[in-house]
């Protein structure tokens, strides 16, 4: 029977007995035949093929198109040979298959030749005549890219598949051209080597190693000018293709040629065996490559393990290191061997896997281990063992090899250490994302995205979400690669949003990734399945932390956790350790582990809330005292966990820890300047607590929440809402008989009434506060009421009365050692002296207040005090410093969302512009101040702006 000969490389052609088969009615008929041929022997479900070529059609219409195309293909082939048409296709109602026995396919021949070279047992490919002949034949088969000119725009799945096939075949062609160029150069056939190097450059202009080959070959032929011209061409192409400069190796070669030195060959001897073809350029990791090579150069480093979670790029890094070592004149006389172990599930097969990769034929009668040790005993080579984590019990074999073969070295990739004596370990983290558009993660995402969307570029719109995505996945290369593959369908902002929402978004739309890397869920599922039950349980609990955490927090909140547990999690790359002394779980692992968490969640949540809210409660006195800066940095670092603890306590109705921590939490938010967040948190808490069953503790909590809400709403300029909250707090306090808290409610009411210009009502409220604020327990409320009365006196130009009340308040705050209140009151006293015209005294008080606020890192206080200083300087006729102070205050107030301070800053800047006769700019500031004042509904601010 005749056979179908199919050419897919360089052009599409089909012949039977040298008779061309034409009259294909559509490119989709050709595409269907090509797809089945490239997957000959594999049955496909009909719906899969229908979706591949007609994705936008209904299921019925797509299947009908498939039936018609198959019928026409068989008819077309039957005209050439009816028996062949019958034998070639195996069709059922559900599946379609092409039988490879009756097919001659150029792509299949190309791949078979390469596979034979890869598995042939030779010590050096470049000196193996049969393999070089095979590579020459394979190069001839590759007449161009796969199915050139095919452009099925309405068949996106087919286009995706075709793109990946083209990439893979192109990379394989590049690798074999590179080997042929090296082999011919080693034989002195520089012209022949030059042809193969030029073919590489034509296929991949960004391939620097090919440019270096050409430069070196030109020099060997006495063509120094051509070699330097090749460098210029390389430099131009790299700038156009990747936007980068040539590497240091290429520049060094150019400098040698310019100096008239005879450079060493760019790749003097290829000693790589079994290295897989890479479909994308290697981006970043320069420091890691250097570090691995440096450690391997240490005489005592015989076993180096690259540790990292699945998808962290350990395999690509090990391959790049192997390639870099092969480019030098390193110590591996007998080569560098890449040993993939992902498919080796049984420890018993490890010995045969190593033997196969080394080209060692095992004989009966002697154990595989004995033969392997004897074979390696006198050899000098590097074995890169990839994906060792499922073979940890077999690590002792590596120890035996190291003992028997002093010239053998191992580079291992694994998700956990081998725990052998003499093992060196190097953690492999994510790609860096701190350098903006030039960061490794951003460049890697861009390159991956360009594989599916060639016009993709990082710009003002795409860069921020790409960097946010990189931060979310902590630079994990596999996660970035999978995410970037969706760029043809959605923009980076949508990719980021979908990834934040669900781990299941990170599923590759491409088919060429290995099954274990098709999705992040598959990677994590594989990791999870290998963990002991105790470790899984621990991860489920750790996943409930909101972010990074300290060892102290882990030991306090995780039931039964030990230092050994934490060390084990670090060893297995399930946690990372930061230089700040904090532990971090990868965000994607956290998502997955949270899904697995079951029965112990509430217990952990309660312990977590007790610990973190207890931490705040324990530091309340310090936060409200003279030196809150001693505890404030620690609490600020724990703020994410404190928020989480608050939310869990709210969900679990833990009134006591919430009540104990509330004052400290309020001061914490005030120091941080997070007024909007605090107000939102309190509003939500009040709504939830209102639904709790009636209990005295719950009512006391509601009262304290209302007081805090009144404070933070007022700080945002929402004075009317703040007064309503204070009135609600007063009603609760009176109902509970809490006179001290009633005084606090009256003081808050008076404070915000003053800001609205309701001075009569404010005085009445503050008098009520003073009447209730008696004895030591009422001192803080007494000081607050006095300070507010002083502020009213100031606004009504009664400066001596103002100073009396403010100094009385200051004395109480000094007694209480409340640094924040001291700073605030000193500033008010300074403002009183300003109004009296005593500017030097005013400056002394306000600068002292600002110094205290800076020491506390009290952001709002610094803004308010800069505004007072700006006004003093302005009234002293010092316009430039006044303008600088107001501008600083405006920037900081805008960050904080402090409405009153934003308005005042615009007024002061407008005044400065007026003095400078910059009237248009002054009007712009006044209009902005007016807009802020009207939005806030504050009469005194509106009057200032007008």
C-alpha cells in the first residue's frame, strides 16, 4: 500500500507515490490534517477537534464542520489511493485518529533524528560521527517554520497550539545548528561552521551565543572587520528586539578582537548531555547563577541543592548554570549531564535512570549500583538531578557515588533538602520586582506575554498591575508565566484582579507545559500530597495569619508548634525567613492551605485574636504615654495581623479582648494617620455588635466603639456625623451609669461643635464634661475639655483666657505623660501667642511641639504644627519659608485625607501667592480650599477660603 508523505516545515505539501495531493478546499482542512499527523497514533475526541478549529461556533455547528472536513479529507486522499484513505484514518462516533504507520512526516523524522542523538551512548556528541551525520540530516529537514502562512484568526486554540509547536521546533533547530557549528569549528571547517552560525542568527536575532560564534569564526578566517561588524549588528538587533545591550561576554570578545588578540572559541567544547531545549530566553537570575557557580567552585562543595517551591524556576536556573559552566573551561572533563527525575516515582529506578542518562548499558549478573559506581569512579563530571523531592529515600545513592567517585559533583533541584552530610543548600526565591519596568519579574512577564501578544509592552497602564501581580505571587516564575499567557484575552489589571480573587485563575491556556505545571493548583496539590499530616495541619493554621509573623507569635498561637516544626517548614520551602526576623508563607500556598483548613480554624482564630489584641492592650499605656515610639514601630509592623485579629474577634463575638484593646487600637490608628480606615472599621464593628445578644459587656463595647467613631469621624472633617456618634455614646453612657465615659462623650461633642462654629452649644457641652470629670479618673477628659474651651477663647480673640485654659490642660497632660496630647496642646499655646503678636514665643512653643510629634512619628500632628508655623512665618513677613511649610503640610495632609488641614494649606498657599502678586495661582488655591470646605460643610473653613 502506498503512503502519505506530508511536508509541514517551510511549506505545506502532501504527496502519495510522488503524486501531489492538492485541492484542499480550506486552510482548516490542511490544519486538521497537520494537527492529526503531528499527533499520529493519538485518539482525539470529536468535540476537542471541533473546539480547536471552530471555537466560536455552537457545539452542533462545530461538530458538523468537523464531519464535513473529515469526509472531504478522506475523499481527497481516496482519489490518490482508496486503501490508503481507509487505513490512514481510524474513526468512531466519539474519536478521530490518524495512523502513523501509513505516514511519512518531515517533523517526525526531524524529531526522531534528534532523539536518537540524545539517547545514543557517546561520551562527547561533537566527536560522535554518526550523531553529527544525524544532526546534519535533521538540519536539512528543517526548511522553515511549521505551517508558514497559516493564519486562522477565528481558531484561537489552534493558533495557540501552532505557536507553541513553532517555538519548540525552532528552538530544537537552533540547538542542533549550534552543535554543528561547534563540531565543524573544532575540525577546522570554519566556512561550514559559519553557515550554521548564520542560520542561527537568521532564526533568532537575539541569540548572542550565535553572534559570538560568528565573530570568532570571522577572526579565524582573518576577517577582523567582518567580526566587528557582526558585533554592531548584534548590538542593533538586541536593542530592537529586547531593548538591552549585549552581554559582558560579547563585549569582552569585541574588545579582544579590537585589541588584535586571538580570542578563545566562544564555545570551545559542548559538554552538555541530555539538556532539554528551552522555548524562551533566560531572563534575570544573574546573581543566582554567579552564586551557584561560585559554590560549585568550592573544593568542599560536592553536593549543592537548589531549594524552592514548585514553579520557582529551580530547573531553569540549573540548566542555565550547566550551560554557563559548559561555556568555560571548567573541571568537568567528561561532561555535564542533566537527569530529569520527575517521571521516576520509584526509588528502585533511580540507579537505572542515572545509568540511562550517562549512556551506561547495564549487564546482568552485577548489580546496577556496582556497575554505576565502577563507571563513575574515575570520571570527572557534573550530574544535575532535577526534581529529586519524591526520591528522598534514595539520596543515600548520591552519598555512595560521592564516596566512590571523587571527580563527580551533584547539582540537585528539590522542594526539600536531601539531608546528607556535606550537602550545601541554596534557596531559590522569586524574581525581583523592585526595579519597576527593568525588574526581572516585569521583564519576564513582558517576554512571556509577547509570546501570545507580540505587541505587548510595559507602559503606564500595564506596568503597575504587572508589578502588583509580581508582588502578589512573590515573583514566582511559573505563576507569572501562566498569568502572562492570558494577555491575549485580558489586560494585566484584569489578570491581577482574577488572581487575587481565586487561585484557579492561574491555569495555563497553553498545552506545552508539563501536566504538573499546567496550573498553580496542580503544583500545590502535588506538594500537599507529599506532606505528612502534621505538616499539612500546621500549614492550614499558619495560612490564617494575614501576612508575615514572628516566631514568638507562632509559638503563642499555633497549638503544639515547636522550633523543629518551624525549621522543617523552612527546609521544605513552605515558609521563607526574612532578614527582619519574620516568617512568610507564599500567598498562593496560603490560598491553597486556607481551602484545606477545617476543624481547628476557630480555635486558631480565637488564639490569634487573644494574642494580637492582647499585644495591643498590653501596650496601651505606652502608646498613650511619653514615649509611644518605643512600641509603635513593632505594632505598626504587626498591623495586618492586628486587623485580622480584630475581624476574627468581631466574628467570634469576643467582647472582652476587643474592649481591652480598643483605646490602644485607636491611638495606633491615629499615630498611623489611618483615619478613614479606622472610621470604616468602627462603623462595621458597631453594625455587627448591634446584632449580638444583649449583655453588659456588649453594651460597654458599643459605648467605647461609639466614642472612638466620634473621634475618627471628626478627624476626617465629618463633624455632623461625629456629633451624632458622640450623642449616641452619651445616651449609652448615661444608661450604663458610666459618668467618666459620659464626660468623654460631652467633650467630643463640644470639640466638633466648635469646629462647626456652634460656640454656645460647644461651651455647654464642655461645661457638662468638666462637671463629670472629677477625681483622678476624670483627668484626661478634664484636660480635653479645658483645651477645647481654650480653642474657643482663641477663636473669639480672648487670648489670656485661652492661655489659662490651655496651660491648665498642658499641666494635666504632663502629669499623665501623654506625649501626643502634650504636642497638640503646645501647638495650641503657640498659636495663642501668635495671635497676641508674640512671635518668638509662639515659634518656641510650636517648634517644641513639632519636635515631640516627629519623635512620635505622629503624622497628623506634624501637619497641623507645620500649618501653625507657616502662619507665624507669614505674619512675620517670611513668605518663602511659610510657603515651603504650607506645601509640605498639603502633601502630607493629602496622603492622610485630612480635610480641614488640606483646606488650611490651600488658604495659606493662596495668601503666599497673593503677597507675590501671583493672583491666578492664588485664586486656584482659594478655589480648592473653598471646594474642600463646602464638601465638608464647615462654616469656619468656608469663611477662611472666601
